[in-house]
């Protein structure tokens, strides 16, 4: 089965599974923290969201294998959470 993504019109195989990773800003430590209910054991932190996404992409396959999860043709869905007060 093939599908065409809207981005650059590149043909890709339909993902087998989507794993959600949440990136939450820790104001006290001034870092982003990545966790996932879908990938047990995934807890990483990084100074920037982009750097943390790359760390997750490298760490996820090993954790997925340890948890007998299929990472072949799977995608990571990143959700960001950051709370900030309103300047008044």
C-alpha cells in the first residue's frame, strides 16, 4: 500500500504504527523533557526541542526492541506542551 504525503509529493509506505512522544518544558530545570506512554522507559531531556527530537529518534529503536514493539516502518508523533503566563 502506498500513499503520497502532501510534503514535497514524496511517495512513502503507510506507517505500521504511530508512537506518541510528549515534549514538556520544565521551567524549573529550563529543559525540555520527552516521555511516552507508548514507549515504556523513554525519559530524556534536552536544552532545545530540536536536539531532544534527535535524541528520541536515536533512543527509540532500542527501547522499542526491549519492549517488543514494532519499529519497522513506524513513525514518532511529537506533541509539545509548554505553559506560560500572560503578560498583563
